[in-house]
C-alpha cells in the first residue's frame, strides 16, 4: 500500500515508501553522469538541504502532513474526483483525519539517512538494464508467466509444526515452517544479494483450523512490515473468517518479513531502492505460497480462497495469474504497479536523479512485467474476483486499485470513505469481505454470513 528502504514505509498494512538503498556505503568515491556539477544537483540542492534538516526531526517531518492533507482535500473538492473517473466521497473531519494519518506515516518514513547514495544510482541502473536484456533474451518479457517455475509439492514430512505460544483473539493457532527451496537463476542481476539473506531460506505460516473434518480454506497474505500472528490476525480479520464463516485459515509469511527478517524493520529490504529485490521477493512469495497450497489441498481443503491487503493484495493478484488452484480472490487496498508507486512517493531529488540514470520509466516497467498482475490474466472466475479500496488512500493511491479493477474486467468493488489503514475499522469492509467470500461458497454449514 501499493505504499527508507521500503518504497512507502507503513507499520500497519504496508505499502511501499520512497526508495532507499539496502547496500553498504560505497568504498570508492561517488560517481556521476558526467555533468560537473550535474543539473540535477543544482536544481535539487536546496530541497535536499531542507530534507536533511527535517531528517533529523521525525516530528518536524510529520508536520508536512498538514499541507499535503489540505492539498488533497482542496483538489478533491475542486475537481470532485480523487482519481480519474472516481468521484470524491463527502468530505468530513473523519476523512481529513485519515488523510493526515497516511500523510504523517509517509512523511515520517522519509528519513534522509535511508535515501540512496549517489553511487547506488549507477549500480541499480546497470542491474535493471542487465535484467531487461536477460529477460528479453529468455522470452520472459513476452511471456511473463513463463518466468515463474513450478515448485515441488509440500509434504507433511517437509513441515515442522509447533503450537503458538498463547492465543490471539481467543483462538489457538499453529505455526508451521519448511525449507523454501527457492533460488534465483544463475546470472540474474541482484540474485546473489537476495540469496545471501540466510533467514529467508525457511518459509513460515500460521495455521488456524477447525478439528471436525474437511472445510474451505482462506489463504490470507499480509502487508508490508507485518508477518507476525498478532498483527496478521488483526490486519486480515482472521477471527471473523475462522469463527463467522467457519473457515480454516493459513497466514503465510512473505519473504524477509516476520521470522524471516534480516533488518530491524520487518520486510525492509523487500521494497528498497535495489529494485531487483522486489522482483526476487515477489517471485519467491509466489513460489512459497504455491508450495503451501499443495499442502493445504492435501489437508482435505474443499476449496481455497485467496485474500491479501496492500503488498499482500499485490501478491494475491499476481498469484491468480500464475496458479489456477484458487477458487476466489479478494484484493484489499491493493498495490498493482510498484514502479509507478515508487515514482509517485519518491522525494523530488531522488525522482530527478533516478530519471537522470534511467531507473524510473521504461526499463523498470519492462523488468517488472515478470511480476506484474496487470499483464497476466486472472484464472479465478470473474464472479469470484473482489476488490475493496479507500477513496482517501494516500499510500496505495486509488488509481492503483482502479487499474487492477479494470484489468480484472471490472468485478465487484467496494469503495470506503477512508485512508489506507482505515479498512481496519470500516464495518463496510468487514461486511463486504464476508459477503464476498460467503457468496463464493466460503461458508461452512452452520456459519451464516453476517449482515
């Protein structure tokens, strides 16, 4: 959400924050593009000086939320829209507070100490150029789904299970883990860096299930910065799916999140200025969840629904274009185009220098085709595709949801009058989620749909 080393660092459901570098400081002197001083440096120098000042004061950065909130509300009131062809909701103090919350989270995430260094631009530009050549030569840009290999099935013998310590929302859960088995291909740009993350070699999932025989399952994919049972139970409404609809629920942990993290912040290198990280991360996420799906089917699942929020909605949308093993899908506050979101959220000086180095634009767009839900046809039937999104989402902008909705041939969608994390306290979203899954057959006998 869509949405530092992330491309929009949020703590709740996670979209991407303005990109920062995950690489160590360069040992050599910084390189430039031949302009001395560069035009970009002259244009953005004053802006960078202000940002360095604000960077030392998180609360000062948060004050940037006020003018941004006013600009959004003014534009919505003037144009009557929050995105092209999407009418603005009624403006209210509650809506304004939600916008300010998103804008404050974003502003506080823009820590200049995490911004890319000058030498990072040339390196990232080269990785993307090399990836585009490789992907084109292998035919993956023309046929993106062929980039994804079929993982081996996950057997009970491959799974380690332990009971969760305590209960979440009064529900007992299990935690399972297994060797991911994923590896990047030899010679893929950024592949060695990705595979060097040792804790990421093992995949994890939280399992909540009934003990009275086969039932439908929901695979629920968390957002950025999440990946722990307490956060995921709340962010994915696990208790309602388990109790009210009677479903068994699997909560997979995305690469570099939760127990797989390699930095203090869960998921931080997944969405970073090292743009190949997200390509490998999304590819591994698809691999890991497809393996988990084979295990769920072996547990006697009568059907399997896929539900994701923010970054998890991106993963869910991508999965539906690669694997036909899902019977319904719900994409909540979805990100659908990471290069576009990175560009929109990047500070002016990062955006300008990234354009100067040809990072933003065609090269990144081409490389991301292999992990884009917008170029793969969904394999879930049209009447079982669902989207919900917030009119005032300032992390994963409404146009991200609109583009996915259009690509999915305009299935049922619910717009709530709130910000990115506002879905958590939206009764409309809760009702929509349960009604959508219930109408798709995801309701065990004796568990009527609420509302």
